[in-house]
């Protein structure tokens, strides 16, 4: 009976997720040669090729894609078993603040993984705008927050930089209308920059929806009554990026930042920060 090594499986999953041995090695704190050797031994043991090395970037073969699902489950089961046996002493609550527009798809996955590792820890998720989250963090109401902003304050860390993109209803035409009808929250940190870009480009605009409700904004945009701007890649399924062909101005690059409680931190909080960092860097 041949036994699969969990460490090697973890490396294989990292290679698949990161798209190459070099990046996977960096994530795993291993040398590139060590990860390459693990992949070679795994393929020899299974008797199949898992990685397609014919191009400059490594891709999975068809058997590799099939094997990836097994590898993920085995690594996850290993981590869950170890967590429940070794982290039982961690009890308590963590308040996590996240802007509404970047909750999906990363945060639910992180919370699921964290819950498996720290079953006695409760994470309370607060979703609001970046300005409100930063105020709550300064007042000690949140132990860790994510923000979307153009800059970075002291004590923070930038996880990813993504441009803003115009979003509207799938197949919609609201973006063609003039004045351009906008839907933004009153405290949306993107609002002033978007308006400045429109005015610089000479595009007439009108604030069709000025609301504190994210659901109201999304409903209006999905009905093709206005357009909105979101960080590229974070739009929900009922909205889509607008292919405007230059009819609308390009928007600024935004940072996805993380701020965590300073001083002596618990291992659970450190792990939550690590999972968020990894999730958004691989987004």
C-alpha cells in the first residue's frame, strides 16, 4: 500500500493555486528545487504526469486536475484534525470589519477555514464602508479590518492593488446615457474620485441614487437605471463590467489594505490575518 504524503500534497495544491513552482515555493517558505523534487516524486509514485511543463507557465494535465480535488480534501482534513486537537485552548471572539463590496468571494472561504482550525473562536463580521470601519478600528471596536482606499495609513498592509471598473446591468445601456446616471453611497470612498474623473473627461453626470443602502444601489444598477464603480473582479453575479470602449474615463487603482490590532496578539488573530492575506494575494 502506497501512502500519500500530506506535505507533498500541500506543495502540489500550492503549485496549482499559484500557477508555478517558484511562487509556490515562496508561499511555502521552501526552495524551488525542493518543491520541484516533491512534484517529481509525486508523479513517479502515482505513475502519471500531473503538471504540463511544455509552456512557460505550468498548467495541470487532465489527471492533475482530477487529482487536485483529492489533494485539497486530504490537506483540509489533515488541517482540520490537527486544529481540533491542538487549538482547543483558543476561545473568544474577534470582530472583523470588511467593506461590503469585497466580502465575496474571499471572506467566506477564509471564515470557513478559520472556523475549522479554531472551532471555539467566534468571528463577528461587520460590513460597512471604509471610513466607518477605520473609525471603529481606531475606537477599538474591531480587532482587524479590511479597507479599500487609494493610500495606506501607518500600521496597515496592502494586500492587493486593483483598478476600479465601471459596472452595470448585464447587457445594459445606462452607461450610454447623458447625463450619466450614477448610483453611489453617501460615504463611498470611491465617489469623489469617480466624479473627478468624469468632470476631467468632460462627461455630464447626475447622481440618480444617493443612498446609505448597498442593496438599493445594487438593485438600481442591476435594473439598468444607473451605473456604479467597483474594484475590478469583485462585482456580484447580477452586475458586470462595462465594455465602454473608451466612452467612460479610466478610474484609479485602489488598494485592498488590512489593519490589525497592534501589540501582543493571540495566535488565532494572527492566523486570521494570515488567511486573509493569503486569500486576497491569490485573488
